[in-house]
C-alpha cells in the first residue's frame, strides 16, 4: 500500500509501527500530517538561522517555536488554516531576523527548511534518538507555552529549543552527538516544569487536598477540558452571576485544588473520565465543551456544534476562541442548551461518586514528619507512583488492577489523566494519610520529583534507595519529556506501558535497559512481587 503519511509519535500508532495511510489512529488526516512535518521542517530552518547568532533570538521567534511545537502534539491541531497561519509566521520571523537572505541567490543551505523525510527514513538508531529529542521538546513546548501565558519564561529553556531542533536537522551526527542531547531534553524539561509550577502556584496558590463531586447539578453548565488554568480563570470570571456552572474534564481536574480557582462557587465538580472516552461521554450532554489543549478527538456530528477550541487547539468547522478570550459564544450556547432539568449523578469507571485532588508537593511535604514517622515505624512500607497518560488501547486495565492490588501498608501517588483508571477507588488510609494522592496534571511530575528528593534527603539516601516504585503509562509527547527527565535524574527500574514506544530502536532500548533498568509492564501481580522484594 502506498504510504500517504508517516507518524509514530503516540502510543496507539498503527500496528505499534506507524500510521501510514490516509489518516492516523488519532484522526489526523495525511494532509495535516504533511503540514505538521512542513512546520517542523521550518522550525528546524529557523534554528539553523539562529545557530551561532543567539543575539538574533526575538520574542516573536520564541513564541512561534513554542506554538509550532505545541501544535504538532497528538490530538491538538487538526486544522489546515491554523497550521497555514503558523507556517506563515515562521517564515515572517525568519524574514525579520535575516532579511538579506531572502534577496540572496547563493545556495548556502544555512537557513534552509529541513525535509522531514530525511528523519523518517534515517537509520533506525539515529531516527530513534532524533525522535526522542523531537517528541521530547514537543511535550516541553506545551509546558513552556502554558507558563508563558502567565508571563513566566526562562531564556535557557527557550534557547534549548533551537539547539534541539538544530540537532534533529544534522544529517552527519551520530549516536555520540545525539545521545547527550536526548538526556539534556530531560534536564531542561525539569527546569521547564519548575517554571510552570512556579507560574501556577504564584498565580493561583499552592494546591490543597480537595474532594470533587462527579454530580452535575441542574441548569446550564460548561465543561472545560485540557491543561490551561488561565483559560479556566477567564471562563470563571466571565460566567460569574450568570447562573452557569463550570465542570472540569480530563487534565483540568486538578484545578479544583488551587485556592484562587476554588473561591469561585460555580466551579462545581468534574464531568466524565479520561480524554479517550469523550466521544461517548459528550454524545448527548446539553452543554458546550471548551478545549484548551489536547486531547481533542474528532468530534462526532451529534455534538460538534457544542465544541469550542482555544489557544493551540483547532479542528476544522469548530468555533475557535481567539486571543481576546471572549467566551461569549460558549456562554450563549450554555444558556441556549439549558443543561439538565434535574441533578445527574455520574461516576468514575469504578463506580465512585467523588474523586480527590490537590496533593501537590506543598500539601505532601507539610505532613512530611508524619510520613517519615510512618515509614520509620514500618506502618508505611512502600510508595508507588502510578501515573501518566491514559488511552484506549487494550491493556490499560493493568493500572486499575495494579492499584487495587497494592498492599494496605502502601501509598499510591498519581498524576496526569492515567489516574482516571483508578482515582474513584476508595483505598482508605494508612497512618492517618490517604492511601491514594492525586498530585495533579502531567507537568506536576515536578511535585512528585520534589517529594521524592525531599524524602531521600530525610533518609540520607538516594532516590533509587527509597521504597518507591514508578509505574508509568504513556500516550503522547508530554510523557516522553517526563520520562527523559526521570532518566536525567538517574531514576532506575521504571515500569512503562502498556506498550513500549515504536520509535525506540532495539539498540536505544537496550541502552535504556542497561543503564536505567527500564522495563515493560507485565502483570500487576508479577510486577508487585518484584517491586516489594
């Protein structure tokens, strides 16, 4: 069969090898995949322009790099017009930086756009390392984007995007040159997550443990999905005193823990479960849905007229809210649809009627003395970090069963949308502490890392010496940059699933196994036996 596209950046890529037909598993059409490759190639061309000329970096250049990389993440941008606008912006930024190059007829190649076909057809080890770099910075760009929205940037993070893009475009680089940059992605992403953590907590306060209802009250309501807390704040402000309730969805659930967002009484609860269930869960709701980031799935006609996008998210035919952040169309749609005539009780996938979030590092470390005492006395014997992206592929029930089977003298920390597999379970308490603690969004892996580091310091040992096991699920590129951060920190014995990335060559995978003892998940029972030895 003729190859129409090539994309293997997500966990559900076709046949665990790559999407090559008319569309990807995510719903991205071949033409859109080609435009995203063109956009990436232009960003590499911009990095070539900047190489050796760091003084040429501008605010506009940094902004288009963040947005361009963000737009190529799985389930973000499916829209030809939006991508065309980004392509034009990259060209305009290059024209502003090196105007004389657009009048020059010399074929120096320094500023040329990169043909992504060179990457996809490279030797498997080079392709694997470059993919780790590219997909890692795509995820990191989303975090940098959200921080920048709140006015927080880091020159080191922004400069690294150019370095990484330049490396992807280097045809004569081998493993010796590329591998250090792969690990540097992890190092810089740690700084980026720290930046976003600072942006969120200084703007909205430190999260506090909060029980969140899964009941939708009667009357008009709006569902808001994604990661961008700024968009939620704007929506809450614009819906004050309008008789409209707001419900989070997906990765927006942790917003309930932030004091500056909790104070809005019409932020009522959470609707639905993880992103991959949206086509079923949104089919008949009498309310609009606002997507602020991924993961948007191609909406079905039964509810497409009720879906709105903003920021980097775009889909052909859907109403898009621009940078002015006027959510009037969303508000009018909510009033028009009217919501449910009576309260509707929904549940999580395990039947729970509430979930709890808000266990960021400040909340956990505020009871560190209690945690340490419980560990030293033997009341708490093990910690598990079970989190990451959710997805539709069979095998993800592993994470539900794993958490169910964790012993009663253990604590389960979780983050990102993978928690929807088990976050409505009642695991009870141990030593007066909840056995299940939701630390937040995927970027709140920073909080989990800080908790682990603090505990290691308290016990005068390394993080790998703690009674801590990490069991991660992955789907898209933010999970890639977080994994690289954990590897940068030297974290060992990570279990990853439900399948290993298609872009890991056998040699690169072997390197990770030899140096970090990373391993695929097997069965909950078998994995727990190994972890608890």
